[in-house]
């Protein structure tokens, strides 16, 4: 469970890093990289995991927090890593990221 929590915290910190320091050129304009909305929910879920989960004391709120974080943070990571990827590469990620728009178009 420690590895899972560490991974979630790492993804959250990575998102903050990108949001604060990365700028991307899009449509001839330059602006800050904005994380997808699902990443905001992921960060809230990580906060709930840190709030409710203690080593040796697994309460229902902890289990729920882990389930939500596993779903939301996976979706966040999928959207962030596929940004500016070619469609051919995105399709390869469909087994792991079925919520991506291109994956739902391929497998209705």
C-alpha cells in the first residue's frame, strides 16, 4: 500500500510541477500548461488518502479514498502523458486508458 500512496503523491507533485513551471506553445500563443480537471480531483483524493489512511488502521474512509484516487489519478496520468502524442501512440494506451476520447471512438 505504501508504494501505491507514494505513486499517487508523486503524480500529484508532478502535476504541480508542470502547472507551475511548464509553458507550451499552442496555436501561436504561449501560456501556462493547465492540467485537466480530473487532476484537480486526483489531488483532492490524495489529500483524503493522507487524511484517512494510517499504517495499521484501515478504516472504510481510507479504502474509499484509495479507490477514488486509483481511478482519478490514473485518468489524470493518462490525459497528461497523451498530450501532444500522435494518435497511433494513444491507441496503444487504450487498454490502460480506456476513457481517452480516441479510445472510445475506436472501441464504442
